C-alpha cells in the first residue's frame, strides 16, 4: 500500500478553475472524487505519477460545492471515470474533453497551428483579431514562441513598447531573446509590408537594464 490515491479508483467531477471564453482552450487539473466514497473530493494542486495522485488536498462534497459557488472551481453535471495517462482540457466551445495525453496534445497542436495562421492573416486587416488568435494559439500550446512574438508586434503597432518588452520576459525555456526579437521584426514587417522598420522596436537587454 503506497498511501497515495490511485487514478483508477477515482471519478472526474470537474476542474480547479473557472474559465472565460478568452482563456480557451485550456488544459486543466481535474477535481476527483473516490468512487467508493463520493464525499471525499481531491482538489489541485497535485502531481500525477503514473496511476498515483500525489499532493492533493481532500475536502468534503459540501466544501467542493462551496468552492464552486464562490467561483474557485467548476463542477460538471455528471462525473466520468478517471483514467491514467489522460488529459482534461476545455475546447474553444467550452466543452470538457478527457482524452489520452497524446491525442489531446495532437488536437491542441492543431488548434495552435490554425490559430497562429489566422493571427498572421489578420495582421494586415485587424490588429484586435490578430491579438485574439495569438492568444488562442498560446493557450493551446504555451511552449511556442511565435504567438508571443506576434502579440508583441501588435503591441508595438499600438505604441505600447513597455508591454511588448515585458512579453520578452515570458518566453518559453527553449526560446532565446534573439529569436524572439527576430520574429517580432518579421511580424512587424508582415503587418506593414510597405514600411521598412529601421528602429529597434524591442530594446536590447543591456539597454533595458
């Protein structure tokens, strides 16, 4: 006996967040309950290691209802069996999806690709739409640098260099500042193809210090 709850003994009854349409899609930590003891609810934060749930807090069903009414979590109308290796995510329509991680990640990758293409298309037409779709792409896959760079380019077009500079501090671990700045300049050129930018829109790190 390892002392940790096992995913295969649980049901998914919700997730530990309340989302608006601007936050979708979103991968969410499940709220679990024991199948053989429905009044014991496991809430995040926790980590999943194979079939084990490690670090969850256990609360009562009444406490879960109170948290949901307070806007701290979302509870589903009906529960479903929890499964190891599955990912809970909320799609663009606000529907909960519970799928094998590789299946979910593939679909989220497709959404990110599609949203980024739409954001790039809107750069010349509608900066608000471009910013919206860059946000969708980043929500779908926060490991990508392109949506961050595109959003920075939109902010620069609006004259908000401070916010654009701040985005440079939020890059995924695999990204470099140099790559980010290059992408920003490319997106600026895409947004105004007949105007060559001869001024550095993102200040060098040394100058920003």
